[in-house]
C-alpha cells in the first residue's frame, strides 16, 4: 500500500509488517422526513429539515462522513452536510434545511473518508434526488364588503390573506349576482404588512465581526449584514459587541450589554474562537450563553465553519494553501458540539460557513485578515441562512376594490376571494360558501300588478278567466294571492308577465276578485288590484204549459146496423197541450214516459223550443166497443238534458169513453120474433115488461144525447195548465175541468171533476179581475154551467176559470160550481 516504514528506537522488530486496514465502505444510507417519496425522489418544501443517516462496515467511528447536496446543472454549487457519529444509535447522522433560494432539483451523494489514509468511498442511497418545491398555499383571510361612505353609490371590498414574500401571491375577487351576473376582478395594489418587526441587531464575534481588514465599516461582515437587514426594516439599530479574539467566554461577560440592546437578531461568528477556546469550554459555555439570551426573544444565528477534507494538507491544497489535519480535527469536534447544542434550541439557527479559503487567496491579506472579498463571503453565507429562515415568515397582505353600484341590478351578490401563489398553490377557502354577501336594495316600486280583464257585460255563475300582468322589474320571485269576496282562494307564483287564473263564481250577484302581489326577496310594498263583477242567472228556458181537452161527436144517419136503419153516433176525444218557452235559452222538451195516457195516442216527439217559441202536443182516442169506461189521464212533461231529465210540470184529467150508439128509425111490432141482438133498436117481440124496461132505457139515452148536444154546441171546455213565469219548475198547478157530457151521462164523474186538482208547477197569486166586476145590485149568479148561454169558451188564468161569450159577457166560476157574471 506504500505505507511501509522503517521503525527506530526499538530493540527488536519484524523484518516485514503488512497492514491490512478495513477500506471505508457504507453499509446503509437513508434520507428521512420527506413529504413524499416518488421512486428515488425525496419531495420536500423549504424550511423542512431533512435528516440523513449512514452506517459503515464494522461500525468504524474514526471516519468522516458527509452528504453532498449537488446542483445537477452546476456541480460546483453544493451543500456539504457533515454526519456525526452517535454512540447510542451507532450511525452517522446530520441534517439540513433548504430555503426558497434552493427550490428545484438536487442530487444526493454520500461520502465516507478515512482522513489518515486518504481513503474514501462515494455512494448513493436508494433516494438519490431531492425535489424542493413550495406546495404550501397562502392562507386566506377575511373578506369584508361595506357601503362606502354609508351611501348606496359604491361598495368597498377588502380582502386579506397571509403569504410569504417568496410566494409572490396574488388575489382575485369573484362576484356573482342575480340574473346570472358573474365577474372576476384582479385585486392589484396589494399592501404587505410584516408581522415581524426587527428593530435591533446585535453582532458577536472577533476580528472579522469588528471589520478588521475591511476597507470600511459598510464593507465589513457586520456592516454588510446590517445594511441588507436595514433595507427590509428601516431604522434598524446595530450593537457590535466584538473584540479581536472574541470567544464564548467573552460573550458571557457581555450578557448585560447584549440584553440591554433588546435585540431581535443576534449573530455569532466565532471564527477565532474555533482555535482560542477548548472543546470543553464550548461544551459547557455555549448552552449557558444561548439559554440566557433566550429571554431576549431574539433569533440567534451562529456561523459554523465547514472544512472540505479535500483541502487537508496531506490530501490536497488550493491556491491559498491547505488546512492542517489537527486544525480540521478541532473544527470538526467543535462543530459536533455546537450542532448537538443547537438541535434542542429552536431559537438557534446554525449557518454553514464553507471554508473555500484554499481556493480563494483574495479573501485574506498578508496579515491573514479578511479582505473586503472575504468579509462579503462570510456575510453572504450568514445572510443566506438568515434570509432563508426569515423568508419563510408569513406576511399579512391586503387588497381593496371599489364596486360601482350604478351598473348593478338590485339583488343579492356573493363575493369570493381567491388567492394563489406563483407556484400554483391555491389558498383554502376560509369559510364554506361565499366569503361575503351584500344585498343591493331596489326601489319601492319594483312590483307592478295590473288586471287586464275588463268587467264582463254578461257573466253567469261558473268559471271566469281573469287575465293579469304581474312583473318584478329586477326578476325577483313573486307570490300572488287571489281572493274572492275577501276569502283567500289560492297563492300562485307568477313567472313574470302576463298570466291567467280561473275563478269560480259561485252565485249570482256582485263579486269582488282581489289580487295582492308580493315578494319574499325584498322588503318592498305589495301591489294590489281588484275587479268587481256581476253574475246574472245563466240562460235557461222558462216553461209554461197549458192543456185543453174536448171531444167531437159524429152522427151518421141512415146507417144499416144489425139489419136496421138508423143513426150511428160515436165521439173522438182530443187533448191539446201547448208548451211555451219564455226564457232566454233553447230547451228540449218531451212527454215523459211516466205519463199515463192510455187509451190516448200522444205526440212522442222531442221538441227543441227556442225563446218565445212553443210546441204543440196532441193526444187522441176514438170511441169503440172495445174501449169504454173512465180513464185517469196524467200528462207529465220533462226537459231533456245531457245527463238527466227534469220534470217541468204535469196535467191531469178524467176522461169517460162510451161505446158507439145506434138509434133505429123503425118501430118494431109486438109480434116480431125476438132476436139474439139485445140492442135498443131491437125491442120487438119482447114481453110487455121487457118493452117497458127497453123504452125507459131508450128514453134516458135520448135525453142524455139531447143534453149533450145542447151543452156542447159550438163550445169547447178548456183545460189549461199555467206555469209561474218566475219559476222554471213549479210543481203545483190548478186545473178546473168541467164536462157537460159527463154530468149528463154520468153525474158521479162530474162530481169528481169539480174538485180542484193539484199540479206540479206552483202558480202565482191570481191577479184579481176587478175591472170587469159589476156592482152588487147588478150581480147575476147562475147555479150551474148548464145555465150559461151557448157559443162561448172557457179561459183559465192563474187558476181562475172564466167563461167568455161572443156577446161580450163574462162569467167567473165560484165555489160550488156557480157562475157570477162579471160583465
């Protein structure tokens, strides 16, 4: 290996000694506290401390282990992190915290070196790259919106957020409002407020801190640091407590002066103390000093010298020379001590001062004092550490914006603050939903309501469509309350503009339709409108029914019947009813199937009767030998409707039908044989008793026939049914019937017909016939209708029967069948 040497001063020795040292070799390497590991890449952020550990073969403790963080673009740009041996964990360990200035990609290389033998080994861990990124978003703060100068002319919007100076953050304002309004406004002219106020700076150190070798105070290490800090915090004061051989012992003696300066930042650059104080003094004194200074609240930055082993004299040198191995050992030991002390004190930050002096002879002069270049190199390293930590502090940033309200529509507006930094990190929303809301109040007259429908000239109970126009000028939601006669019918939500609502008019008469338009979006006046309508009865037919019955007798002379010649007499009975429509609508009428018309044949037709129109219904029957007797006739009329028919009244009477009558012109002798025919024409051959009976019957029949002829001559007896014009269906109707035939032929039937009959339609109060009544002295009363003069006609008006004669005389029927002359 080239290390064979000849020993001296020994009594005996081996001729040849072969040394077989263990070559330095890694056993394990690791990179820890990465925020995320992607394959072989450690992703982390500025200010996050990365930890490195390594173990070597046979757990050698006499080695120097380093981690090199190398810029892959510029390999001369690197950070060297010494790893120190830990007896407890049996590993070499160290750490580094990179700043925003180091954002980007870095290579990681582990190096182990045996300084004595100048044997080294470079290796890479599984994680061999560091990607330093800023993934920390700004912190969104409050957003406030107020009316500027308490007016309704503009809004003053103020947004706040927290971000570092390195973030170069920006903010925008999102505004969303009614009717799809949306806009994004960049917030410019932001103002940063530094929460950290540095007003006092204390420098501790030796000759380099005093400025020895510098051309001026501003070019000294302390002056350069002060001037840069003063640019950020104007008015900063400097207290330089240093001497040419300042040490930790000196610093302890100056504690009162340090505390009196009330420092915010303290720098300690113990370059001379690396050689002037022992390691034991460092071990005992620095904890005391740092703990005592903690009460000031200042952040303490200690410059730590780092020696590149490549410049140890027996390994290599630079243009400015090399470093002795013993000096390297001392510096390394003190670095280990101060690193362990600072690790447990958060107010202490170690700043690596890379000793590249062997490469830079211009840094020192002939007296081994730092030149301006040397002072700047030290100050630059110290400021890199100071700024790297201070740049991580958060600034309070505020931006303002004034929104002109003249261009906005009334409504609710939502404001959202959006903050983003230059690395694309978006601040988390401080509150859920909009950050702020404002309502732009409208004028009082944003609602308008107009009823478009005019008062209908004709309106009947039923549905009525009322047209309206409901508008909110700013597009707000609306509620329309619709009432009828003061009672709420329904609440509808108009869409805006013209609308129609169907109101049900329940009854005839005056009705008021009212509308109230309101909105729940705004506190504005409601709008009202109303319409008065008058409902009349719906068009309907009004029915009046009048009926009369009569018969026509036909006597045929010289008719041969049963081998006889004589007169053959038969009657045809008629009923004629007139249905009149005095209403204002067409109607359909028919004879109800419930009518009792046997043996009559009646008109079956369904008539459509227009207003002022009428329809005639006829019923007829002829006398014959098969149909005879007394028949109760009931004619019921009904209105034919779409679904069900309704009765409009009925008329009733009693009709007597006789058999045809034959009267022979011959006189039959007594000795003619008696035949089988038992009629009144065949009486010959009968016994005197039979003859007397037959003669009596014939006499009765003859008297009856003569009475009928006189009574019915030129006269028809009316049967009239009158319906009250004011009632569509009146079920009470009076009928007064008289029949001379029936009284003559069958007095018992006449007695039944004299009684007043109740009909369905109700009659109105009869108007008194007073104009034609003669005075009491002139009153003439007849006992029976048989005493009335022939040739007249009966008229029934409102239940009163009056007989009118062509000569102008008028007779009113009284109770008991008597007739009183009216005129």
